[in-house]
């Protein structure tokens, strides 16, 4: 059986219906904006850009740490070069360049 204990006046009922229609219209407008293709594409693009920025940030931190670690191997706390480590690396580099130059000469000759 229906509840007939509603003591609102017809004007109050109409005002309530109007208010509920406005809320429903706002909700439908919000849903329309959320499911609009441009909104979906924009949200997806923003997420991709955020992920790329995060990945690049992590890569930058990793590279910066690696460079700092390598630098620490060749420079002491005061910033002076550690000759006992720099000289052998420089000799190996010069030797490799020399071998590459000889290999290039032999192929041309």
C-alpha cells in the first residue's frame, strides 16, 4: 500500500521536483563531459605525458648517480684528480685509439 503521509503542499512538491531535475541535469552534463572523446583523449594524453616525465626523471637520477659514482673513482674529496687511476685509464684509451688507427690503415692499404 502507498504511503499517503506526505504533508507537503503541491508547491513544495513542484519545488522538490524542479530541484531534482536540476541535479539530474547537472549530473547528466558531467557524465557527458567525462565520456566525450576529447575528454578521454585529453586524459589519456595527460597520463602518458606524466608517465614519460616520471620515466625521464628516474632515468636522469640514475644517470646522474652513475656519473657521480664514476667521477668519485677519478677525483678525490677535494676535487683533485687521482693520478693512480687516471693515468692507467688514459693509457688504455690511447692504446685503443692507436689500435683502431692501425686497423683502419691496414684495411685501406
